[in-house]
C-alpha cells in the first residue's frame, strides 16, 4: 500500500509540475495586467519624461546639461527623419553639427553591416557636459529613440566600432 501512495504522490507532483511549466511557456496565453500600451508620438528618452513639443528649445543651450539639451537633440533628429525616412548616419551628424553640437564630440555607427547589408539601426551620439546624448534610428529599432547616458570610461559614448566623423 505504501508503494501505491508514493506512486500516486509522484504522479500528482509530476502533473502539477508539468502544468505549472506549461503555463510559463511562450505559447501560453497571458492575461492583460493593465491598460494596453499605445505608441508615443514623441521620441523616447530616459531623461525627457516631462518634455513636450512646446518645451523644445529653439537653440542649443551650451551652458545647460545634456538633459536640458535632449529636446533640442530630439527635434533636430526628428527633422532629419521627416526630411528623409531612410536617412543614414551622416545626415544625423550633419544636422547635429548645423544645430551647433560639437562635431569633435560626435560618434556614429556604420550604415551597413560588415557584409554590406543595410544596418538594422544606426546609433549616433554627442558628448555633452560629461554625459552623452544618444540617438538610435532604423527599421529594426521601432523608430527613433534617444536617451541621456553617462560617458564611457574612454570618454566616448558608443560601445564598439564607430566610423570617423571626418567629413
């Protein structure tokens, strides 16, 4: 009789474990936990949660912080995208330079992969007041995104290979 109870207990344990794991599988339905997310019409940024289009400054604020200049950075980059939805890194760098950002403090990733295919997204950054204004744009990045991030220990803003801003 003890063997029967042990077997029954193991069977119940195995079934409950299997059902519990099945509920965690990627194909299992998940009940919504709140209001559905809606896309934001403005760029995303870690430091601009209260920024609005009306608050966008008309010019660079050289004495301001990187966070102070994020709305201007965003508006400059959004103008590039509106002018050319397939814009590459040079277009962003040129626009940021024309907007008054320091070209010597800029970095940009390649527009193509090492095998010559278009990059899924490009990143571009400007070192500003000890921090970095970082932008990302491309078909696989779900549009334009930006953030203020700490500068790297190297003094740069982007990890990995970047192309020279020497034009």
